[in-house]
C-alpha cells in the first residue's frame, strides 16, 4: 500500500470531526445518565418540569391514547 500525504490542517479537521462523532455516540449511549440528571434538575427546581396536562396534550398530539 502506498503512502499518502495529508496536510496538518486537514488532519486536524478529521481528528476534530472524529472527536465530535465520539461525543455524540457517548451521549447516545448515556441516556440513563441524561435522564438521571434531568430528574435531579427537576427535583432541585420543580418549576422547570412539564405539568401532567402538558404531557397528556403532547401524548394525545403524538397519537397516544390516554386511559
């Protein structure tokens, strides 16, 4: 296999892109951690949470039947 030459600028861009993609994958795999953080935030400041009515309205909008 032959040798290729890549400028430092392009190499750094590729490394940056890879790091960003890895961060996205880590976030996707850490949904449990994200949910726990959200619950902690809501516990500390309940005013940031949605009301039951707002949640029910959203679920109805998405086609979920509320019993």
